[in-house]
C-alpha cells in the first residue's frame, strides 16, 4: 500500500485498481479540492478503478463538489464506509442528488467490518 497526503485528505493506494480516501476532520470540501483529488487519481489510474471513501471523521461537501464527484470516466465504483447516522444520511443525500448520473455507489457500516466488505465489493465490481 502506498500512502499520499494532500493538504486535506489521506489517500491510500490499496492496489492498482483501488484507492481509499480519508478526509480530515471537519474539512469543507470545495469543488477545487475535488478537482485536486481527481487530478491525483488521473496520475495513478489509467484504466478502470474504484474508491473507498472511509468516513472516519465528519466533514461536509459544497454543492458543486457533490455534483462533480465520481464523474471521472474510469471511476467505476464508490464504496462509502459510514460510522454514524449522519454519514449514512449524507451519502444518501448525494446519491439522491446524483440519481440521474447512475453512480455505482454502495454504503457499508464501518462498525461492522465495513472496510473489508467494501474492498471485496470493489474487487468484484472491477473484475
């Protein structure tokens, strides 16, 4: 596993097809931050890949960031690991806002081995 640090997020490259992102506590993710992450992904992934969004800490997204996330052509699946009811509600809100885009997003409970389940799901989706 390779670890990278941007000013507001830890990115772990778990293998050649899967990245895990862990946003810093309390960060407000702007569209510019989302673009920075997407640029990072484009540097490492030239073919289909998936992302684990591990919501260990609470944070929020701007509306613009919500409407652009997951739009990279090679990003095929997003696994969201939530540890609270608020995290689940935020993920559902984004899924609802982006329903026309038909993003391949699945939620997992972080308190019930969610990371392992998310990794297995992404590996199956990317096979």
